C-alpha cells in the first residue's frame, strides 16, 4: 500500500507486507518474511515462521507478540521496538531514537543483539536460560535485576559483563544515551 493500512489475518502461505504511510498489522500467519512501513506502526501477533523475519518502520513503533521465527531482525528509526512472548535463535533489534524491549525465549546457542542510540534497552528472560551477557552505554546507566545474578561479572559505570547459567547463548545490549 502507498497511503493506507495493511491488515492480514490467518494467511498460512509465504507473506510479505509493506506500506509507505500506513500501519501494517499481521496476525495468525505463517511464513512471514517481511513486514515494513515507512511512516506507520508495524505489529505482528500470534505468528510462527520457519524463515527469517525482517520487520521495520522508519517513523513508527514495531510490536511483536507471540511471534516465533528462525531469525528475527527488527529496526526503527524514530520508534520503539517491543517483543513479548517471542522466540528465535537469532534476534537483532535496532532503534535510533526509541526504546527496545525483549521478553522472550533465550535459545541455547542463540545470539541476541539489542542496540539503541538514544533509548532504553530492557531484556526479560525466563528462569533457567543460560547466556553470556554484555551491556555497554556511553552516557546512560546499566542495571541488572537481581544485581548479583551474573556469575564472573565485571562492571564499570559504562559496562557490565557476566554469565547466567551455562552461558550457551549470547546477549549483547548497547545504548549510546
């Protein structure tokens, strides 16, 4: 669509959706590979895809709830990115001026990269997840909860590194401010 919203529900075949100045909303789909908007929000709900999922918006929020994908890439220039109840063995979430929130499964040997230039990065993991954690900031602050959960932790006012459980996955979080 050029100037309208796109809403797709319960499509089980290969799917790509985009809008220039409208929202993109997908639910109950399978095999989603692309969902993008230039000036609108992108939301995906209750979707499982065995292919790489590439999601983005230039000036809108990206929201994924109950989304599982082989690989997940989400980007926004001036919006937030939120992933809840998701799962992927490789996730890359990037925002220039928005917050990033990830509350999903951490897969053994997975890789999770979260980057925001001027926003908060919040990560919630389930109990029993094992990962190596690295967080850095230039002018922000870093807080882990509970603060003593990281094994072999090293920290400064601008970085934290440590291990949870078996350390099989990698989580890297970076924010400038």
